[in-house]
């Protein structure tokens, strides 16, 4: 900068014009361009000497001033260096020009680091420029904070202020939110933010979602309960509580506006809600004119019952006076058999999956099919999930999932190769905090600095299934969980034991695994054939019939220990063992037989002799000894009865 230009720059305002001139000179601006900039700056300041006061003018007026004098370079420099505070209404206005050159000059190292992080995340040049060159300067100007000092709270305040901007379109605000998400990703990768960004508007907090419940006391009780439960639940489970309890609160406000507290609840209110809940339409973040499924109705009633029972046990002041929801109120869920894919459809589907362009969808679908994973378990896999156990081969370590159980599943060579291919494509990523433990975790399915979602898996599955038509000529609707059913059914049909299948699927109860034991399984088929063979004994067609078995022999050779007595016979079962009272009268010393019962004693003797033979054959020592004693006693009685009557001679 020449001496004349420097003197002219500092004549009137050395603190503002002088600093601006020095910055422009250090940026490599020529003397002619510098004179033009200083002329426009002096002209602007002559009309608006107080920039802070000028910032309070309407946005349209300020835009007109900048368009007329073209002093945006001065205003943006003053904002980036903290000399004035600029508002988002002016920043989001179009055709103001960029500020990236100023930022690059003021913070060259931090600016270059942001570009390095963008390259590491695999961003395109266009998106990197949108975030770093066009958006980051706006955040710096609004916060009056350099790049290295920007905090998560400042970005949250920026997002809230962005929602209050009225001078721009909704599409522009949406684009700025997307850039804010990208800036948060860059700061997370640089280690400046502790948590990765999450999709969704800033107003989607618990208090905002519960505002649809009209009664303030009911709303506060629900919020307090969810906050208490959130300390031991995952984020998805907390979201489920909110979705289940909001319909109940809204129903009370619409149908029973006089119920302003849970302490006023009666059984009649619950019964009305149960009837309404069966046929209500879908309500969530986006309402749909579609009736809820039986599982949603079941979950809503179960959550309501737990909610009222918990606050009663906790002794809350606004608890109901008595129990209002019972086990019989919970709708019974249908238990359909697993919907495994037919072998031909399964083969066609996996062939189509192999041709998918999305490497993530291709790898994830293969894991669902070849390892029987749930979709949530697939997304929770960590980078070191593949383990080599030597002689037993390569295994996949499946982390804690829906049922909080960890397990290992054998891997085939194709699936292991697919995982290696994906790891090479994803590249290095910064570990994300685990949603349950908060510990830094290097998840397998992360890309461009964020964890991948299940919608890409479902999209890939729809694309692959589009070419497979059903009997009616329409495309098949295949869900990710059907791949798990196909995996389990295939193993069951191949003869795997239910115990091993239970371990592979991560089931905690045998009842969950027994659903796969259909008649198509050889395990159940063999058991069925064996049982039906007993029920329907085959008959041999022959002309030579065996002689009929005598009734007495058939009776003795049956599965019962039967002993004839004077008035019938004993039917004691074999499993009960020997009877200590059998023939107790006949072996008693005081027993005196009557001659007219001699025939019965003879029949008893014949029966017991056959029973003795049967006991010896079976190896029943005690029974053999008892029958031997009874035979000796009965033979003694018969000898006494058959003895000739002595004659008395008279003298």
C-alpha cells in the first residue's frame, strides 16, 4: 500500500477504516482496488456512522443500502472481526457475496483443517464448499467467535435463531439446517464436539412433543415419568414410551376434558380408551389415515398399564385411587409362523442383491440373510466384529441387541469377503458414542462421519425384490426380518437341533425357537412319524392267523400287576412297585378258609403261579419271593380243605 493511500485511509477513522485498509492490503488487493473499497466504505460510513445503529434498521432497508453503495466487504469484515453483531435475517439474504476469503485470511490453519476433514469424510467438492466457504463464515459472523472457539451451545442457539427468521423462504432455512448439520460433522471429526450431530429439528424435544396433551397436570406427570424411566432405557425405548402415552393424554383431553389429573381417573375412562385404541388411526411424528396394527395397540395398553402401576407403587400424589388396567385388558397378539422365503425366491433375491450399487445395502442384506441378524443388530455391529477362532473358523460377534444377549454366528467365506470390501470403502471414521453406554465405539456401518440408517437397507431390499414377481404378476413385498426367518428355517430343515438354533438366533426362551419347528422340519417330522406309528400300528395281511390268546393269560401279561381276590382283583400299576398288602388275608395266621370257597382258592393259586413266572422273567425279586410265599400258603390251605374227614369209632 502506497504512503498516499495509507495516509488517506487513516485520516478520519484509524480504528475502523485503517484496520479495514490494512486487512485489504494484506489480502493482496491492489492500490486501485483498495481506493475503490475505501471510497465505498467512506461513503457508507458518511451516511451510517454508527454501524450498530444501522443493524437495527429493517432488513429490506439494509439490503437496499448495501446494493446502492456496495459496502458488504466492509460490513462482513467488521462482523467477522467482532466489531459489530450481525443478525441472521441479513445473513440469509441472497446476493450479498461470500466471506470465505476473509475467513481464510483470518484463520488459515483452522480453515485448512476443515477442508482436510471434509476430504477424510469423502465429501464432494460442491458440498464441502457449501459448508466451509459459504456457511462457516456466517456462523463466525453471527457468534463473533473464531472457528476454534465455537461451542455446541452456540450452534444450538444458532439453530433456534434460524427457526425464527421470517425474511427468507422455508427452502432456504432447510438448506441452512443441512449445512449446519455438515458443520457439526466437521467439528465432531476434529474433536471439537463431544457428540455427533443428529437429524431432526431443534424443537423436537420431550416438552415440545408432549404439548399436544391438553391437561397440564397429566402432561407434567407423563413428562416426569418418561424422564425417570429414561435413565435406564435406550433412546428408542424412550421414544416408544412417548408415542404410547401421547394418544392416551390426547384421548382424555378430547373425550373427558374434566379429567385434569390422573387421580380423577376411573375404570370407565380406561374402558372407553381401550375401545377407542383398537380402531384409532396412526399417530406419530407424522399422522397417517391408517389404522394402527395389533402390535401397536398391544404396546400402547401395556405401556399405559406399566405407567399407572409404576406411579402407584412410587407413591405419587396424583396417582389413581385404585388399579385400573388389568392383564386381561392387554390385547392378545397373533403368533403367526415364520414367513420364510421359498428356495427359488430366496435364490433370485440374493442374486439381485449381489448387483446392488450401494455397497452398504449389499453387505447389510447379505449379513441379514447369511447370519440371521435382526436389522438393529446389524447396524450395531462394531468394526472388530469378525473373529478368527482358528480350527473352528471365522465367526461374527453379534453385540447386545433387542433381548440384551450377545452371541457368535459362523461366517462363510463370501460374507466375510463382503465385510472386508465394505471396511475398505468406509475408510477411517471417528468412533461414535455408544447410544447405551456412551463409550466411544467404532461402528462397522458408518460413512461420511455419520452412522448409516436402516432406510438404505430397506431401499436396497425393495430394489432387489422389484424384479421378483409373485403368482399374480406383482412384485413381492419382502421385509428384512423375513431374511432372518429364512435363515432359521433353512437350518431347521437341514436337521439342526433346536438347542443350537436357539443359540444362533439369540433367543432367551425355547418357545421363541419352537416356531421354526414346523412340519417341514425333519426334527418334527421324525417325531410325528414315530408317534403316528405307535397310534396306527400297521396290520400284516396273512391267511394264517395266530391262535387266540387265552383271556386269563392276556390279563396277567398286561402292563398291570393284577391279583385275583374273592370279590374281584387288584389293578395296581407297575410304576407303583410291589404292594405290601397283596394277599395279606390269605397269608394271615388267623385266616381259615371255608370249604365252599375252595374253587376260588384254586383259581388264585393258578393266577399266582403265572404271576410268579412273569416276575421271574422281569427280574422282580421281591415279587418272586412274595408270590412264592403266597403259593405255599394257598397250597397249605387246599391240602387242609381236601384232607379226608376223620371217622369216630364207637365202643
